[in-house]
C-alpha cells in the first residue's frame, strides 16, 4: 500500500478540495446541495421529516404555505441529493411516502440547529427590526 493511499488528503490540495467541496467557488457542485437544503422549503421539509415518514399531502399540510409544485420540486431536489427517500407502494390508489435517508437525518440535524437559533433569537431580531423602523 502506498503512502498516498494511507494518508488523508490535504484540504489545500486540488483533490482534497474537490472531494470536500469548496462552497466559495462559483462552480462547486456543493452549492446546489446548499441551495436545496437551505432554501425556505428545503429547511422546512428536512425538519418535518426529521422524526417521521409522511405522505405528500400530510407533508404539505405540515409545511404551511408551500404550494404543491414547490413541495414536489423540493422533494425531487432533496431526493436527487440523497437526503430524502421516496417510497412507492404498489396499491390502488397510489401510495407514496417520504422519509429522510441517514444522510438526510444528519443534514436535518444541522439545519435544525440553525432553525432553533433563529427561533430562540427572534425577540432580539424583532427588536432590531423595530429599531430600524422608528
């Protein structure tokens, strides 16, 4: 076994940056994942599915204000990124459920931290908003 195979990649190397991702680079594909996960609907879908499997209609009711089209698009993005699993049952009428993959569970935990921070700091944010109005 060579030394290259046994040593971790240096984050400064081109291959290390490629494997890890470089969000600040305009062409980095990780930006698409960031966009999918941190969009308004992406965050809310991840949080809604964090502890349960849901059918489309139940998920839409839980994520207030999302249109059917935007929810379908968001689920498609998150499924494409490997964060959401679409489970189809061969029954009539069709029955489809959505749940997070293990990778999606990990991502949901991260966006949950951000969501909790926002909710916990809303009094300070509201105070800032009000101070700018008057």
